[in-house]
């Protein structure tokens, strides 16, 4: 087996493309990989030049089977001396069984080479096992969150769709990597480019780090509390015209007192507080995703008056609805300067990813009407 060098990768020139490697674990989720790579391809197309390169890796360079059964042939083996700026672990089903000591040592070597490290779906498990998330905020698919927090208490697991903490970037899975990549691209090359990519992929909005995974209540409670699940389902279906608590209790044949106890025991709050949380969370989504007026949002979320809505919203989220919308609009205009990701001397021992997939895709896109349509600063 080839040894992994601890020498840093050769530096990335100011105009050179950022080089990313995606390590495919057995049973990785294909949707997460595609959600991460496609924004890079579109960034190149819209810019009309190669901003990003990407390569897929496996342990030994052999084909890897995705969770949907498709067999994917990677570009390289992970021990080949590739010049990379960032490495992502693509996880999926049964990640605990698939992370080996060989993976752990290789990931630790990547960190020693000052490469940025990331993970998709359950790939954060591999990073945590390698000790690379100690003291970092990170995201993982909600199915694995409790187990990961128990196994790796030094990592700070969040319920966020994705987390970017210093030189770590982790996404929870599904389409969340798309949002994470749009954020990273926006930081590297500006909001205009990331917004144009979002438009090309018909995204109604770009979700940010503050957006949360929606963990199904059934996952939290299991099947042991069917009455509580039924009550919550009724609440979720009746946000515009909230149902009185006594009426909710009658629907599931429990007393008002039993209803209060169920919520306190399993959800650590009163039923009225939980109902209010559902309505305010819906209001926040509408503020961020639509152009509906605050008066309209208050009405469709079951508030009898706009002042009452604004008061509840401020008390719950710490900011009034109007400021929530203004803050989001303002944050969309922020452009961050990309950091210098690598330092060192050129080293002939490193090789570029073979026959850049990025360049092939860019060449094929030259006839597209959107080619080079975004002017970079």
C-alpha cells in the first residue's frame, strides 16, 4: 500500500482552480455527492472558466457501490499523491461499519497537510472518529445525530442543515450539500455567482447555516406515544385557525390535564407553547422564502393581530419580523474574500487529478447560452 505523505500540497495560485476530492465510502448516498459537485460544475459554466476542479476517490481506486445499488468508478485511489485543497468524505448507509483505521489515518494525514476537511450526509462520522471534529460545530444526518453525539462527545453536533466552522464544512445529507456549496462559492466568488447557480438549478431560495433539519417527531418518540403524535399532526394541519387545547384533547380521548402531562414529559413544554412554536416557525419560513406582507403572514399563521404576532415573534426569536426580513436581505449582499488555502513550494511529487472532469464539463458547456454569463470581480 502506498504511503501518504505529510508534506503540504503545492500552493494554489491566485487564479488557479480550487481542487476538491470526494472520498466515496461504501453505500454512500449519490444524491449528496451530486448535490455537492453540480454547483461546482455550474460555477465554472457561468464564470466561463475553471474555478473548481473535482475528483472522486476510493480506498484503493476500485469501484464503490452507492446506497441505491449503482456501482461508481472513482477517478483515483486515496493514496495517490494528488494535489488537493479540500477533501470531503461522502457517507451514507451503515457508516459505522465502513470507516476503517486506514481511512482514519488517511484523513488525519490530510489535516496535517493543512487541507480543509468536509463531509456529506453521514461522512461526519468518519471525521469524528479521526478526531477531526473535536471542538468543531458539525452537521450529520438527523438519523445519526444522537449516536454520533454519544460516540464523539468532543464534537458539537447541531441540527443545522450544514455547518461551516473554520476549516471544516459538513452537510447533513440529501440536498443540503447544494446549499453548503452555494455558501462556499458565494464566499469565494461573490453572491451574484451563487445566486445565478441557484437560479439554474431552480432553487426557490438558498438555505443558510441557520436553517435546521426537520427531524420527524416519530424519530424522537418512536411509536410509543400515538396520541401525542396525533395531536401534533392536528396542530401542524391547523396553523391558520388553531384548535383550542380542550378540543385537541377531545379528539384523541384524553383529558386536558393528560394532554399537558404528555407534552411536558416528552416535549419539555406545554401544548400551547409547542403550538406557538409551530406557528412562529412557519411564519419565519414565510418571511424568508416569500414576499408576503407581515400582515398576511400573521393571518395565515393564526395570529389575530399584527402587533400580537410581532410581540410573540420577538419574544421567541429575539428579533421582530421586520428586522428578520431586512437582516436576511442584507446578509445576501455580503461577499467574503476567499482565504489563501495552501502554502509551500511546488512539489513534482504531486499530480493533478487525471483528465479534469471539470475541464471536460466546461468544454461541453461552451455552447450554452449561460456560458460566461456572470462577470466575476
